[in-house]
């Protein structure tokens, strides 16, 4: 492996793409709208009742994500991600055996939410951030574009599987795909360059020792007490509420307007295509522009898309809405990961990411539920769509208040617990150079 002409960090990016394709978002969140009507029809439940199952799943994931992040910090991304994906795959297969009991339905989705946590972006974002410093933004963007690939493919796969086999066997198909993805991740995912005797960015230090950006930064307590942490967390909570609420209900919203289910699923897949463009574009821009400005730019698209949905969009306009909303989907991965690396460092990256991703998950949990409740009570999604557009505007304002990047080298030296001076300085030098 060391003799490969391609820097091994790019193989880690490829493994991360595979992991993201079969992660919680594409498999559980983006396909949920496909399963919503069949579940409602078979069991006689309302959409708000069915949507609560996804809310419970994501809430259970949100509660466990900080613990998973701490585990990744201690054990490594590979040691957590691969077993977790296998368990997630088996859990999704088991959803095909759901009974017509609402309490058991909620319990099953609580369990599947717990099983999905190890396959969330935390592990891949940590690994990629350790392998790259100068091109970290692009590497994260490419890695997390896997969510876009999954968001484009998984709804169409689920739609075809439901139409051909029914929703129960369709869940079995999705579970098998996750297990195959776990094999792909195991193929190339390595925690950090030092594990292979390599260097971040493939750039040796002056003394020939591997520099360690993963040793530089704030502790969890220091990060949580900072103003930047809560501004970033609040902004991404609101963004998740709006973007993922619209994404989950995109297919039911269109079918309510008379669009055939297959056509609606095809239009919804544009969200995934736009997500790929957004993630790679954001990653590229992050290496050259101030990260909060990049974040605001990719939040503006969903504002316009949500307002167009409110206006009654179908057909070509609905495709445009899907593209605009897709620009913001997946922002929790590359944008949050990059912001953590620049504002808090990599010392406790996994756990800090876990807390911020947990806030994002809370938004993802309640967004679809609000959409479902709005449709059940009012017979339309209009009032919730207006609320979501306002949430996105507030998220933009919060990101503009985050402030400048801190000097992580100074913060790292001031920390009570630090690595040996030589290693710390070699890692921080690379980080500050970025």
C-alpha cells in the first residue's frame, strides 16, 4: 500500500464515500418518504404517527452520538464504523418484520436509531481530517458527497423495491446493501497516516517524524463553554429542522399535488445530485474562503427552494426546488467537520462532533415530525414551510456571528493536558499553515 502512486489519504476518502452512501441519512431518512404511504395504508396510521417513528430513531441516534464520538477518539474510526455498519444493516433487514402495533413500531425505530449511530459521518470525518490538513475542505467535501450519491440512489432503489416486492422485502434489500457497503469500508479505511508510517497531506515534517494534528486543540469542556460552539450548534439545528423536514416529506408533498409516485421519487433524487455538487463545491471553497461565509452561501439555496415549495411547485419548478434544497443537505458532515477542525482542533474531534451532530440530529428528528403534524392538522404543509424558511434565515444570521478562527497552536500550548512538545508543535504547525 505504501508504494501506491496515489496518496493513501485518497483511498480513505473513497472508503468514506462508500460508508456515506449506506449511512443513516440516505438509507433511513431519505427513503422514509417512500415507505410512509405503504406503512400508513397497511396499518391505518396517519402520517404524523408514522413520522414519529423516524423522529424517535433520530433522537435515539442523537443521544448516543457523543458517546460514539468519544469511542472513536479512543479506539479509532475503523474499529467503530465497520461493526456498526454491519449491525445497522441487520437492523434494517429486521424492519421488514414490523407488526401492526404502533408501540412496537416506535420501539423498533428506537433500536434502529441506536444501531445507526456508528455509521454516522463522525468516524469518516475524523479519519479524513487526520489524513488531510491543507486540502481538508476538499477531502471532506468529496467524502461526504457519498451522502449525495446515496440520497440520489437509495430513494429510487427503495421505490423500485417497494413497487416490485412490497415494503417488507424492500427493507431487506436495503439491509443487504448496507452490509455490502461495510465490506467496501473495511477494504480501505485507515484511522490516520501514522498507522501506515505516512504523513498528513503526504508531507514529511522537517525532523522526519509524523506530525499529529489529532493532538492539537480544545478539550470537550473548553469547546462546549465557547460561544462559537453554541452559535454553530444552533445554526445547524435550525438548518436540519428545515432541510431534512422538507427532504423527508418531499415525495408525499408532490404526490398530494397529483404527481405520480415514481415521478415524485425521481424528482426527489435530484436532492441527492445537488447534494453531491454542494458538498464538493463547499469542500473546495472551504480551502480558500472563510468557512462561515461558505456555510451561509449553501444555506441560502434551501431558503429559496422552500419558498418555491410553499408557492405550490410541481414539475420543472419542483426539480429546481429539489436542487436548491439539495445544496444544503449533508451540511452536517463537511461544514460541521471543517468548522470543528478550525475552531476547536482535532484533539477531541469525535466527541465534539458527536455533540454538534447530536444537535443536528435533533433538528432532523423534529423537522419531519413538524411536517407530518402540519399536514395532519391542516391538510397541507404550507404553514410549516413558511416556518422552515424563517429557520434558515436565522441560521444564516447565527453563522455570521461566529467570529474569526482562533489560534489553535496557542490554545494547544495553553491546554493543561498536551502531548510532548516536539510532536505538538509539528502537528500545530501544519494546522496553522492551513
